[in-house]
C-alpha cells in the first residue's frame, strides 16, 4: 500500500518531469504548420498558384524539427529540413553545404513578431535555394497556423 509520503513524492517527480520535458514557451508559440498560397508565374508569362509551407515540430525543451518549402518565380524554390535550436528569443537552424565546403555556415533565424512568423538568413543559406529564391526577410501570417501531430518528413530532392 502507498503511504501519503510516497504518493506526494511520485506527484512531485511527475511535476518535475513534466516541467523539464515541456517545450520552452518560444517553441510552443512557434509550433505548427504555416501555409501561404499565392499567384506565381514564369518567364513565358504563364501564371499558376503556389503554396509555401513551413512546419515547426518541437522535439524537446530546446529544439525543433523545421521543414520549409518555399516557392518563387519561374519554378525556383527553397527547401530546408533539419533541427533548429532555441537561442535567446529565436529558433536557429545551422547547416553547412556538403557541395560548397568553403561557404559560410548557413544560419537561419526564425521568430514570432506579433501576428507574423518571420525568418532571416543573413545571406548565408542560398545553397538551399534556386537562383530566384532566398531565405532573407521571409514571413507568414500566424493566422495560417495549424497544429501538426506527425513529425515532418524531409522534402523530396
């Protein structure tokens, strides 16, 4: 039979485990899938619709899996997939190009700014994009955010 003391100790241990396992507020605030549908085009003058998708899936208290599929003029795109870490008030993804080892490390910052989710790469992540794409000064409305329960998969090559 459990004593009152044992029940209290189990309760305290459960609270401690829950507190240390729960994502930081920044991750909770950013977690989800964001989409933006827009009219796009190509150099021949044809138009079509594209949908940008950003997914943020918390892994633990200080990291999240991110997946970004962004579309640009003439069929160019940016694809990013990997683990980002909480640094100060931003989620930061870092990566090096396997094909361009002399390039600077890609550093992509993601944060919430009122009613927008924003990202900035300081010009270091171009290897994730086609020639007309980029990860500088990106944003989406948080009204497009939907909960996601499944871990995002890597984008197709």
